[in-house]
C-alpha cells in the first residue's frame, strides 16, 4: 500500500524530489538518516504496541512464537503493518529520490526478517565480523518487556528497557514484573 502510494506520489510531483547532481551530500546522507530514523520510529511504534489495548488486539499475533524465525519478522496484524511501515511517510516531508523510498522499504522488510533469525552476525574465523542479526530482539521475544528497539540507537538504554542477556538483568526484570503485578 505505502510503496504504491509513495512511488505514485513521487511520479506525480507530490513528493519533493532530489537527485545526486542536485545535492550529492544529502543524497548519500539520506541513506544513513533513513536507517537512524527507522530505528527511532520502530522503537516508539513497537513500544506503543505493547500497551494493553494494542497488544491485546494486534501485537499478540506477532508474539505467538517466543522463539521467532525469519517469517515472524513480518508476521503481524494488518493494523500493525500500517503502523510499522508508516515511517516511509517521512518522504512526503523530506526531499527524496525513488531509490531512497525503495531502500527504506528494503530496510523495513529485510530488517524485520534478519532481526528475527536468531543469530547475531556473520562469523569469520570465530570472530563476529558483520553484525547481521539482533540477538537483543530475540531477548524481547523471550521476556516481552525489554529491547523494544534496534541496536542502531540507544533508546532501550535511555528508557530503561534494555536487556543484555545476563542473568542479573533477567532477575531485575522479574522483580520489576512482580512489583507491577503484585506477585
């Protein structure tokens, strides 16, 4: 839906256009800004979907599998899809090129798949050379009330929802849950 809307809007002049020859710095920088913006957007949309109403009616579908695989990354309620992919609407505000819009969709789709693969990266000679997975998002699917964001931004640390996988943090989270639920 969004991809058709955005590319049609671009083709019909409803999106401010840019290209490499107009502003090479902005053209290249926008690829990095999209990743950064998407990380921020994802954190807040994901956090929203953990509020009781949104979780009960929409997000619980995504969390049915506590040990997710690649397909669960984009397995969600249609309403959640509208929110998740809504970050691309930023292209109505900032000057973009179709390649930026397509890149944004690739980041959203491939990022969700990779973020649910259950591995942390591509190893070469037992060293983590390329960070490809999101182990900390695997922890989110296990403990639910942590790691709402991605590794590109420190929002989970700032909002005290970060879980690093250690037993100390697990104990702390369980104590927090007991206090909240009066267990």
